[in-house]
C-alpha cells in the first residue's frame, strides 16, 4: 500500500513539474518570445498526458528522463532570451 501511495505522489509531482515548465514557457511566449512551431509546448502537453496515465514505476521513470531533458532544453531556450529558471526536484524510483 505504501508503494502505491509513493507512486501516486510521484506521478503528481511529475505532472506538477511539467505544468510548472509549461507555465514558465507560456508566460515567455505571451511576452513575445517565439517557441518555433510550439515545439516545447507540444512536447510538454504530450508528457503531461503520458504522466497522468502511466501505471508502473518504469513507465514513470521514462517520462522523468524525457522531462529532465525537456527541462534542460527549455532552460537553455529561456537563457537565450535572457531568462533564468530553477532546477526542479524529480522523483526517483524507490528501491525494491
């Protein structure tokens, strides 16, 4: 039971982190910065959807890996436009 609660909490944390990245990106786009083809935004939407439906730790950790890469990409994009970002805490799979 505790592991199920950990998994649900981890999923919620991942979705929350992705939504935080999305909000930051949206604010910058609203201020006139260009996300060519809505590339980052669309990737974030897809990862948020995927994070909400995963059922296993392995699937969630795959999303975390993709999310971390996207977080770095968006941070670089923000930096290019003179903005800073903070590193988000991502959940880890508990030892079995």
